[in-house]
């Protein structure tokens, strides 16, 4: 069975269920759910999100569609677990260049 990782990046707590299994999506947390549950709750892989936004109570009429889409945009659905506290760019080990050594201002000449 395939799973989807749902990350709630909003400030809304959502409690929903699928097939008799309750799911709680708290703000700033990631929950792993079956792909069928993601389709039922969020309309995963469905282009028309309106029925899901209505069912979740995020819109009441088509006038609220923009606000509902904005709320849904704060939810991240991915087939891979998100990695927290990962550097944005890879760190490259750098070794400082050798400094030029000078000898106290004296110039040595070979005779």
C-alpha cells in the first residue's frame, strides 16, 4: 500500500478520517497516511479541489474559492518524508590558503 506524507504548514488543526481510521493533522507536523486517505481528505491527484474544500469546511460558496485554495496551498503532500533542518545548499569543505610568511622586514641577499 502506498503512503503519502502530509505536512501541515498552516495554523489550522484538522481532524478527519478515512475507512474508520481517524487522522489528526496538527500545525507544523507531518503525518503519514495511505494514498487513498489523501485522495479522500485532500483530493490528492484530483484537479477539481472544490468538493474537498467544501467537505473540509474551508469554503461555503464559490466566492470563498480563493481563500480555500490559499489554505490548501499551506499543506504539503509528498511521497517522501520531508527532511527538517537540512542545509539549503551543500557545504563544501574549504581549506584556507597558506599565508605568505615574511621575515621581519629584512631582505636577505645572496652574496
